[in-house]
């Protein structure tokens, strides 16, 4: 792998890991704004999902006891059903179509998060949990960007910041493991993918450590505004690539 490619992938992975450790989500959107420029789309999605699940495991290592299992269960069950089905669609699609679709998704995600996320609240019911889990599973399978709908639901369904982050990380970890297995079965994982993942492990460890240190000190709202403004710009570039 060329040094410039590795530097870019390592840097965006580090930033994504910090953001996910602080906000509970964000690794997928941040990384998928750049990785499709560095690797084939299927490899970029596989790499982002694998690294994202690793970050979730690192976060869970210190917050496992705060998981709200009753809240988590309906989201996880439906996500585990629909995520593998969506993986099959993404593996068989053309790179250009998926990159353009991802660009549109990032734009919609960024605009929604900047202007509307504070105005909409999802009631924590069994039906809503299952519906949100379905949407997150589809987005995770297609784009490795399943965090925002689950994050919105968990904000309403959990009572503390620690419970929010832990339950959200558990959802990501389980869903990412399912999608990773599905991508492996579909042939999306290659020796090159595993090689890049091993090289990027240090960025995940450092990012999770930094994010854990600043979790209670940084204003997550300002960080999210910055991140999603960046995603809108990245989405525009992808849409017209």
C-alpha cells in the first residue's frame, strides 16, 4: 500500500475512532467519506465495518455494565435480519452506483443532523425499536453507516450518557459482527483488506483511548455539527464524482 494511502486511511480512522468513542457513533460516516477514494467500494465498506466493530468493542470494554439490554434487544434482532440481506445487494452492485448512493446518503444524513435532529424524538417502544433496528441494519449493510437512526432512538430510550454510549456501542458491535461475517461469505474480504485492517489497529486503539479521555469534557453537539458539515461536503464530492 502506498505511504500516502496508508497515511490518509490511518488519519481518518483515528478521527473516526475518537468521534465514535465520544459520541457513541460516527466511525462509519467519517471513514466512508474517504475510504471509497482509496479502495474499491466493497473493500472500503468491509474495512469500515470491521474497524467500526473493533472500536465498539474497545468502548464496551469500559462501559459494558451500563448496557440497557431491554432497550437493545428489539433493535438488534431486526438489524441482524436485514443487515446480511443488504450486504448481498452492496456486494453485487457497481462501484459507481454505490459511491453515488453513498454520497446522497451522506448529504441527507448531514442536513438532517444539522437542522432537524434536535426537533425529532422517537418514543422508546418495542415497535419503534424494531423499526429503527431494521433501518440501521439496511444502512449498515449497504454503506456501513447505520449509526444515526439508532443514536436518535437511544437518546430517547436511555437515561444517562453512559447508558446511551454503552447500549449504542453494543448495537454497533453485534450488527457489525453480523455484516462482517456476511461480507466474508460474499467474498468482500481479501488478504489486502485484512492487511490494511491490521495496519490500522493502532489508530483504533489510540482513537478509542483519546475519545474515552474526553468523553465527559467535550461538547458532543458541537463535535457532531462539525462532523456532519464535513459529511455534506464529502457527499457532494461523491455525488458528482
